[in-house]
C-alpha cells in the first residue's frame, strides 16, 4: 500500500507499507522528496524514514511513518524549505544547490 502527501514545509512524503516477516504485522517506509513523486518507487528523495514493523494494519503503518517523516521535516534547518522550493522551481542538481546555498549563506 502506498500514499503520497504534501507539500509539508516544501517537501513531499511518499510512504509504503508491507507485511512484516511474521505475516501478521506491517512495516512502513517513507521517502521525504524534493518534488511530488508519482509513486514511492519513483521518488527522488532527500532522505528516508523507517516507520517500524509492528503495526497491526497497513493504514496504521502508513499513518505512523507519515507522522515520523513530518517530525523529521520540522527538525530540518529553516533553510531546508527554501532549498526544497528552489529545487522544485529551478530543477537544480542537489550538490550545486547546497554549494550555492552555503556560499550565499556565508556571504550574507
């Protein structure tokens, strides 16, 4: 089961839930993305989040990992939202985006 949310502070969350190894519980994963992906598998992500493997339903697993991803996003530096929005607007490659942001920040 997959779901995409966003934007959340400039980022999108693509999540996936699947049966855990015991066949009774569900595990979940999320990708925090620069742009809105078509699916979890096609996501160009900034980073990933593991939502655990002891959820009783796939919906519960997705809800939990989305909450964890939102929490991680809120703890990013304030410049992260600006970087995400610039990446979406200009399609700048990540290394160049961070380098130009770093030098812009250092010169200010």
